[in-house]
């Protein structure tokens, strides 16, 4: 193995060094580089009167994400939730850590697939409700593989 | 004095578990994840373990078995695993003031002095990680790191423990009973060769090793084994490394999907790796003082002529500029490249890494160029972050990457690429 230790000032290293210098600064002479020192920005002028009021700029992440470890984004495909303002192609902000209460919109796993629906707890058991007149309610059958993957906290919709 | 209590939290078949989070249809099915280039099995679902498939076996030898049992094989998706690992570690950090992230799927936590029932506390960790991420974990608790590892092994292999095993809650007699049933090779730090040597000395079980006098071992083994025996006896010799030191080296290396003898292929690969390494460097706000390139043929193809060579290029000044790093890497590659060999692997290593804030100013610093470079790299990273990695790259990296890794069946990068989010159906 050829290894040019940076701590050696061997001829090989010097050769490699100068080869690199010419590679990285192809058109600059030493003189030009020294002149660059003088081009440094020099602070001058009046201090901004707003300096004392500088605060942290607002962040959407902060607003939309309550638990950053358990929050994931998902993409919506289909129209069945448009009654609740969730459209095809929208971006869901889903939190896995919050409990799925009656009436909340969830990402559920039904027979191994992700689906977005409103979750209702009824006397007959859990019901998944779409928000579209053409789609009927779906009662979760006991033999069905069903679980709540996460609770939809926000929907991001492009206007 | 309060009893020392160290927990080791380990994710169960982590890569497979990560895949199942975003492909719930894989639940209950036999699934394996393969290493780079789809070479070996690196993670197995419990269903696959039950079929008797071993870890690290070459995949092509397993194809018949896979077909018979309908085993689903996925290529490794490290972007996904790394993100979920970070989430696991940061959730675990809430459970102890002292954490050592030991690997992508394991973490030590110091529970000493936390005045709760440790087994219940560990169940809360399991529940939290399952609920927040959908990943199953097991926890071992003991007075030393070596014992915590062993406790974790016990928790994993024995369903009645419910995923948590606290050695501190067991009596000496109960512990010894357990240790008598565990192979000495399972002990953390006892490798294959040491196991063979120990077996020759009639040391078969963990209990045998625990009861072997230190001075008896000192003659035949290194001090490391002596320390392991002390740890097995509940004397903590290894402390938790709380602070992960900033990386002193950044390595990007990979085997090619197919062997290549062409310099242009190697150049593309080296530029791609140097680009990736430079991104990592900027992520940790550091600069590199040198870059090493190495290439080698496939040492397992004994009939092919073999060649391997490496070269370290010192940089004129510490930098994180992709262009300068690539330039230097290519310069090195062209010096070590020899025609007529079938190359299997190239790697790029950044060395002499320093924090960007610690860069010494010199008289010849070209401040304007440095500022421009910094701004350009920031823009590059921002675009690649928001629009997908590789959106903007050096032309040298090439558009045709036929040398690249074989990753035939890789899942989407659900948490790190906008274009690859999981899709949620809103139709009947």
C-alpha cells in the first residue's frame, strides 16, 4: 500500500501537494490569493435598529409535529375522504403515539394495506367511515386483520 | 450502595422489523433482508429462523429453500433503517440520563439509582417503542455490560420472560442454573477461536467460564477474557460511552454489482463515494485534511490475477467541498489504477477530520473562494435534501451507473425521500 502520511515532508508528498494545489486553484497565482485578503468584508455603517427584536423564525415542523420520533408523512391516493377535506395526493401528518379516540381520522391497516378513514366506536364494534356519499361504512369484522397504524393529525393540501 | 443496573435494549430482527412497519402485509410471513449486492442473509424474521435458515449464508445457496417456503427476500434499505434507528435511540434516551448507542439496533442505558421496578420500567420501554414505531425490542438488565448482553439473549430466546430479563431480580442460584444452559460462545467478546480453545479446556457453558479462576485464564488468554470473567461475576469493568466522539474517519466503500476493469467505471464509483463522504462530512460540520482512495480485485476468485492498492492524498487545506475532494480522489485513483484487472471494490476514506470551526486561518486563505464554496455546498445539500438525493451531482458521477450495487428488491425510502412516501388508500 502506498500511503503518503501528511506528517512527512517527503518529496513524494510535496509533489502530490503541489499537484493538488494546481488542481484546486487552477488559475490563481500566489499574488492574486494574497490580494484576496484585502477583499474581506469590513463591517461598517449603522447597526440595524431591529437587532434587539430578532426572534426565531416560525417553523412549520414545530407547528405540525408534536412528537417528532413517532410522526411520519404519508401520501393519500383516492377520493373517499374529501368530505373531511382530504384529497387525492394530499400529505398526511400521522402520529403513532397518540390514542385513537372515537371520531378521529386514522391510518389503519386492513388486510395488510394502509387505508385512511374515520374511526368510530359503536355498540356493534369498530367502524371505519369514509367521507364520501358513494362509499359505505365498513364494520371491522372479527376475522379481518385490522389495526390502527397511526392517528392523522394534519392534512397538507396544495391549493 | 445501590446495585449497579445496566440495561441493554436490542431490536428484534431490526431490518425485517423496519420493513414491516411500512409493509404491514409482511407481518407473519417469512422475510429476509439481504446484504449489499443481495449477497448474504443479514436479517431474518422469526418465521425464517424457525425454518432453520442461518445468518450470513450466501443467498444464492438458499434460493431453493426460499422458493419452497415462499420466503420474501428484500434488498437492504439503509436509509430507512438509519432513520428508524435514530428514532428508537432518541425514544430510549428519555428513559435514562446515561445512554450508549452501541450499534444501529442496540443501546445500553444506565438505570442505576432509578427508583422503580426495573423490569416494569423496561416493559414501558418496549411498549413505547412498539407503539411509537412498531418495532419489537427485548431488554436485558444486569450489573455489568457483559451480563446485560447475556440477559438480553435470555429475554430473546425464552418467551416466558415476556421480552425482559432482569438478572438483578434473580438469585445467584437461579442465575447459575441459567448460565449452565448457555453456550460459552454466546458471551459478548468471546469469539469463535476463543470458544474452541475454551471447549478444549472443558469450559463449555457460561457457568464454567464464570467459575474459572482468573489466573488460570491469564496464562492462555489475553487480559480481555479476564475482564469478561470479572464482568460475568457482576463486577462492572466496562463503563458506558455516553458521548459518541465525532467521527475521525468517514469511509464510503462498496462492492460493485459486476466486476469491472475499466477506469471510467472506477472513476464514476470513486466520484459517487467521495460525493457521499463529503455530504456526511458537511452533515457533522467538519472538514477533511486528506482523502484516501483504494481499489481491489475479488480475493475470492483465486484464479484471477489479484491487485490492490491505496493512496492517501493530503489536501492543501482542510475542506468539505465535494469538487475538491473528488478532484483529489480522482488524482489518487489514476495513480494506482492498473489496466487488466477485474476490480470488485473501491473505497474512499476521509481522514484528519476537524470541526469546521477549528480550521486554522492561514495567510494564503482565499476567503472569497472559501465563502463561495461554502455557499455552493449548502445549496447543493439543500436541493438534494428537498428534491431527492442525487438531484444535483457532479457530471463525473455519470448517469449510467451499471457498476452500482445490485439492489433488486429494495423497498421505498419512506422517511427520507418526498417522492417515496408510503401511500394510504382512500377508496373502498
